[in-house]
């Protein structure tokens, strides 16, 4: 009988019928008190749980909501630890070799004194000669170089003769900053020459505004030489310099 009633009205109908029956049986109590007693409520709850159906399946998920606004930037993180030292770099390539100089014995017009010979120095920049000076009073040509740089007070450049001159007073002095120099002194700074009875001074650099002049070693005889050499003044002041070469032939 219960099954026929259940099949016809369903679980919900059965529950409602039971509740109605309880209300009918306890109608006087409800009327007097205006509601179910505690016992009646428990009975109704028990019956409702007994015949309640199972929870239905979850419904389909709804559409995704709109994207929310971006959050504020977080605070800066703490500095990271120092990295490890890198590996040492490779060694650099060796530099090019410097310009070499060849030296050979020389006997010729640059050392044309009787019995005089010398050496010839050559490289890609030019050629220079160093003569032995013969027996000391021969008419050979002597050559050399000079340099002076002022640190504070004026500094002259000194030239020295390998063989003392027998008669320095007879030697005429010429310097490349003078007019007409090339008609007498036809050599160059890398190959200085001087005709007999002359001293030829070839200036290659002079940063002083003054013209260079030759003095004997007593520093008072302008345009003269001493038997062992001479001094070249150009009024050098601090940081200025002068250099060149010379040739002298008695």
C-alpha cells in the first residue's frame, strides 16, 4: 500500500501526507498553543529526513566574470648577493719589433781625411756616419748629434769632437737657421757634411722662438769653436727643446 501511494504521489507527497496526519491527530494541541510541540517537530523532522531525496547533481558552471583591475606594484626586493669574479682575460698579442739599425764599416767622402775611416748607421729613417777622426790633426770630417731640453734655466746643447781641432780659430761656423746655409753645408741632419775648414750645424728641432747660435766653450765667443767642441744656444726656457746633428772638417 505504501509503495502504491509513493508511486502515485512521490516522496514529497508522502511527506506532506504524514505531516497532515500528524496535524490532524494533534489539531487540538496546535489550536490551543498555536503551533507544533517539540515532540511533534522532532517527529516531522525525522520523517522528512527519512523520505527526503538525494541532493541533485551540480549545475553547469556559469560564465567567467570580467577581469579585475591590476593590483598595485609590490615593494622592491632585497639586493641580490654579489656575483663571482670573472675569469682572467687572455694575454695580449706581442707588439711589433722596433726599427732595427744596421752598422757597417765605412770609408768614403763622409770620412775623407787621410787614413780616416768610420762607421755607417742605417735604418728605414735614414743614414748617419761616425768618423774615427784620423790621427788627430788630419783634415777628416767628424760628425755627431746633440740635444738640449730646458728644465728651468736656459740650457745649451753641447757638441764634442772626437779628435781635437788643430786650429779651431780657422774654422768657419754655419748653422741651418742662417741665410745661405745650404750653399756651404749641403748635407742633411741624417747625413751631415762639412767642406774643409767649416763646422756645419743641422737643426732638426728648436721649440724656442729664438734663432740658435754657436759659441766656443768659453761661452763668450759667438760664432767660434774650441778645439774639443762648441755650445749651441737658442734661449731655451722651461719645457722647450732643441736637437740636431753636426759635421766639422779642418
